[in-house]
C-alpha cells in the first residue's frame, strides 16, 4: 500500500532538489536499481550511476533549472504519480530553453522512484 500524501508530495520535493542542483538530494528519491527514461528522446538511464551521469550533464548545461508543476495525478492503488511541468530553463550561455514536460513516476514499496518516464515537448535537455 502506498501513502497518497507521499505520492503527491514526492515529485515536487524531487524537482526542488533538481532545481537546486542538489545531486545527492535528487538521487535520494531513486531506488538503487531505478530506471529513468526520456521517452521522447528514446534514451534510458539505469541505476544511480547512470542517473547521476545524466544529472551531471544537465546541471552543467544549465545555469538555471526550474520545474513548475501545473498538474498532478496520483494513483494510490498502483503507487504512481504523474506530473505536468512548465520548465523555463536557462542554458549556461544565457539563452532560455522553455519546455513543457510530463513525468510518470512509479514507486517501490519503500516509497522511492523505481521508474520515471519523461516526455518533453522539444529537444531533450537531458543527455548521456
């Protein structure tokens, strides 16, 4: 059984860590064997090492990262949450890279992300 309050608050707390470029804080939301797939870019990062590498590139490529959740849906019975975000990120060169994203979170029994699937409406700022 998953706690609805946790399923609802975890994505926002996770995005707060990402927006602060807090590597350890962001990784703390993931199960050790989690997968992170950018569906619109056809790429998957596996486990903490793969996800860390993706975040290292993302944090280095952007001087400002921002995820504004505009919608959230929680499925308590299945241990899932889905979010829609408006993301006005700023690249290290100063140019705005505004995208709309949807994230689909599946939680394990410990309340960690076991699978995250992301859809991005433009070119993915997440890379390997």
